[in-house]
């Protein structure tokens, strides 16, 4: 049965953007960033040329590109099997960042984004709930009451001279309702290298711990930093342990390619055998004078016999490089459908600066971006003069019952389609 009135992407979503990306060769990144070394960049106004034509709320919804993995986990009877697939989902959620060096537009306070995919069985709502610091909250749910996936992100960006480091602070919570299980984890760090000179490239690094709060099982994933010789670039490796802390499975692969699972004993035996035969003795590349250079990447994962494939990345469309390195999924996120009147006036798709950039009109995008930012500042000043507090529409601060930490909780009601009290932000 149809749930309320749904704004849904058509069965034939678009395959490309209306225009190719603009050239970034005609402006100086250094002229903007030279005063920002070591600074947190969320309060620094960036020229629109840095951007890609999506709001951060839309970029955040790309967690759902591989929602089929959640559905798969829902259908598995063994909790260790479910943990393997949840781990693959957590890795897949960052895969779209590969070569995505454009910065999404900062959402305006009160901005929203909805994504409904009936054929994939879910719907998502997100809202920019805070401006300083910037916090984006989202809530996705199965249309068949199989799962809920929610969280909030406060992105911290810092410039270190040659690179920009992004820390997506926040906790992801996945609830598998039939199994009465809840999983939580945080995202890895992300770094964009060669901001000033050379080819831009991205690495993810850090430890991600996924907890099953119902069974006591845990998955520990290590996103490997590139290292001096580059041979660790993109690699992810970790293990699943049961509630007695006994290691049961090893998870390995690359976040840019695929993830596998193998029995822990099989993995240890393979590793010992590989060391004896010198399996890691491939010639390493010479260290260049500039260690920030993009390392050579072996674009294949060495598959250990007896492994199970958990996830493989979806190939990018042929024209991706000319369109901000978007995935096929990302290409559809700002598409306007004929039933646009169902959307609230705060939806990202209605942002004129993002729309202008998508259409290739960089001057209009820049003008509109400045207008919207000034409108937001004026509204903030007016609230301050009137001693009014900003009121969020769809989320409120609460406590995550599984972690005990402060979190943004979806209050419901968005899909009732009553948007009469939505603010005028565009």
C-alpha cells in the first residue's frame, strides 16, 4: 500500500547531470587557504568553485546507496553473519567519497532533504539542525518496518598546508527490528591531499568499531593510512569477535573496491604461509621527494581461499570524471520530478545556488550562494535582537538509548506532508 503521498525518484532516474563540471584551473586555492593553516574551516567562506552541485544533506544520503546490504542483513538468521554484512555496509557508506574532491554546499539552517526509493524499500529525511557548529541529522526507515538507520554528523574540516582533513563526528545507529538488534559505529577520518599543487587524492584512515548492543559482538575495522610506500592505500582490515572476545571472522578488502570475510583460523594460516613464501615481497615504489604524491595503487584485493564476498563497489558511469566524479546514485539526488509541489520549501532540490551550479552557470551559483548566506546571517541577527531561539522542525536533541550519548532524535510527522510552518530560507 502507498504510504502517504510520496515524492519519489522516477523508475528511470537520470544518468547524467545537465552540464559538465566547471574548470577549477582559473582560480587560486592558495589565495583563499593561505590564512587558514591549522584552522577549522566550517566558518570560512569558500568560493563556489570549490563545490560540487549537492548539499551536504544530499551527500550524507549516499550512505543509502548500498541499502540492499541492510535488507540482506535483515534476512540472515545468524548474528555473526549479520555483523559481517553490517560491517560491509559501514565500509560501503564511505565508498562514494573515492575521487570526490569537490566540497558539498554547506546546508542552511533548517534545510531539509528527503529521499524515497520505493523499489529499494526505504525512505530518508534529513535536516540541518544547527549552524554553529554545523550539525546534520538524518533518519532512514524501511517501508516494511524491517530497519531504522539514523545519526547526525558534525563535520570538522582543517587545512594543514598541503591537505584538508575531515573528521565526520557523529554516531551511526542501525536497528534491525525483526532481530531486535542495534548496531552503532562512527566513521573514519578522511584526508584530501595536494590541495595546492598536483593531483588531488583521498584517503580514509582510522579505527571503526561496530557494536552489536544486543549480543555483545563487536567488529573492529582498521582503515589503513597510505604510509610512506603507498602499499596500504585504501586497505581495510579487521575482525569480528563474539561476546567472550574470541575472534571469529576476519574482514578485509579495500573501501574503493570490495570487502571479504574469512574464518579467523584460515586467515592466520594463510598469513603464516604467505610470510614463508615471501608473499609481501613485491618491489616497493621509490620514495619521491614529495610524500604527498598520489601513490600507485594496486586495484585488486588478494582474495584468501575460502573467503566470502560481502560487497563490491558499483562501477562509476562512463562520464563520471566530467561530472564531479559522481556515482550513478549521486547523479539522481538533485533531480526534480513533476510532483515537486509535494516537497517542503526547505528541500535541497529547491536551492538556487546548487541548481545553478548543476546547470553549469557558475556566476549565478556564486551570486545565489552569497545571497543565501547573507539571508541566513540576517535571519540570525533578527532572532538575536528578538531574543528568539531557533526551533528545529523534524529532530530534537535527546539521548541515544544504546550509547547513552547526546543525539538528534527524529520526532516523526514529516511524511504527513504538512509544511505550513517551514521557514523561508531560500
